[in-house]
C-alpha cells in the first residue's frame, strides 16, 4: 500500500482558521532580517500586541496617580489579581476560587509543599518522575531536609529499559506498592524534557486510593493541553506564565488549590498579609484570617507590572478557545512528525509519545551528532529552537503564532545541516 501523501505546509496554512492570530504577535527577526521560525514557546512565548497595551495602561496609571493607582476608580490595582481568576480557571479546568495569579513557579511550589507535604510516621515517601525539571527536584529535597526526612524517601520513576517515557500502568503499580508509605506525588503535567503529557486522572485517583496527596507542575501544560484539575481531584498545582501563556519574561505565575482544602482549619500555610481577609487586611490585625479561596496562599503585594502583559495575552486564549488551539497543536506536531519521517532512517529519534493524547505542543528529538554547534547553525538560519545536552533538540510549535511553514522550515534546515 502506498504511503499517504503528507499535505503541504502551504495548503495547511491556507485552511488554518487560527492563522490570523499570528498577526497579533511580534515575530523576532533572524540574522537575515526576515521573520524567524520561532519554535521556542516552551521556553519563552512571544509578545502579543495586547501585552504592551496593558502594560502601558498600568505604567500610565502609575505616572498619573502614584499610590492612588491602588484605588483608581478607572482600574484599581487593589483587586487587579482578581481579573485573572476566571481565565486561568478555564485553562486549568478549575473553579475561579481555586486559582490565583501570584508569585513565581518555584516559590508557589514551595508554598504548596509547605501545605501538602506533611510526613507522618512511615508515610513520608515522595514520588516524582526522574526527568523532572531540576527546580522541582531541588524544592522537594529542600523540604525533605527541613522536615528531617532522609533523602532515600524520594522515589524517582524511570522509564522501562529502552523506552524514553513513563508508562501510566508502571506509575500506578509503583504507587500501589508504596501504599501506606506514600505521602505525596509531584509530576509535571507535561514533562519538560520529553514532552510527555501524563494521564493525570488515573494517577491522581491511585494516589488518593493509597492515602497520598497529588501536586502537579503545569509549566509546560497550561495553555498547551486540556486540563480538568477540579474534576480530577488534583490537590494542588503551580505554573509559570511565560511559556505557552506568553506573559513575558518572569511574568506572574499561578497556583491552584482544590476547594476541599480551602477552608480546612488544619491546613498548613506560609502566610503573608495579602492572603488575609480583604475586609480587615488594612486594619493590620495581629492574627491571620485567611481568604476562603486560593488567594489565602498569597504572601505579598502583587506585582502589577508583571501581571499586565499576561492580562493582554489571556484575552487571545479566550477568543481562540482551547479546543481550537489544541486541535491545531496536534496538527502542527503531527505535520512535524510526518516530515521528520521522510528523513533517512536513524537521523532523528522522537522521544515524545507519538500518541497525540500523550503529547502537547512540544517534540523532543534525539539527533545523533547534534551539538551546540548544530543548534547555533539552526539559530543562524533563523530557526529558533532549544538544545539540551548532549543531543536533544526541542521544538514547540505554538498554535497561536506558529505556522505549518515554520515547522517545514525547521525540518528542511535540520536535514540540510545533518547532510
């Protein structure tokens, strides 16, 4: 049987209903002065036009009103973070009261660990994927030390020999074996290195079945894959906003706490004044009275200028809709896989699952012979992607601003460089 014909990038771009959104973004230029094929949104998303408009609005408010900006009737800063609850809740599948825009990813992860890692007796084991982002690993190890728990209580899940990603059934088996020793599971929603989208629902259920709690790092998942944190019964989650959400470098991050934990009187928190009851916050009482939402985990005054660009970007997600974005994401990565399959055998090994339900917008490629020099040559050719030592190239075609032509350009350039 003859192989199916792969549609051309030109034909796919011509029928792409999301193509107009590309014009809402600033596409960086390459060494030749032409727009790049920017496939690095898994590291830093591009700036949309609305980001600058929102940022300028708030710097103008600061200039005009100074401290009065906190109470400006035309757009007070005091409730500014509240504008993010509904759009973020839609992206992670949560109730608005379960999410809050705040802090930075690793900081928020520490705050969640303070609440949800509570070792008791022999229930002190933490489970993570071995290829977790290093900051998550550092955070977990620091909490083990803070509580005097031996580091061997950290269990790192490895793929089966000869495989690049973790099997769901292997994760479930490991959790069942740990049973009453399991205190906490921390998984990335989408693994940063391989691009694997974990099947979180059964993993959360298995965690709870043996008495553990479940946290997830959504840095590579939010705005990228469909999520249902509330329905899946996830206990807590944290994410950054500068990757797929296009909030800008160091943009405000986010945090989720399931509603069943919001009013628990026994919950542990690292508390600060911005998490105190709004009605009495400025009375400066000596005892903390938590807001009965995820806002109780807030520590400090929110950074308005790091929030403003994200507000502009989130408007595009609401306009486009996550279902349409997800469909294009799957189409972009499948087009890349089809084009890569045309390369000579052995030139590229795909580490990311081929099953579209098990991947997001990222493809991780092991390219024998690839090096920093090859990565630099890609950059010099106007193809912006990511390199992880010793030989992994990551691309992340973002559906809001990437075209099928961008993907084709990457594959053609890589093929030329590999000879």
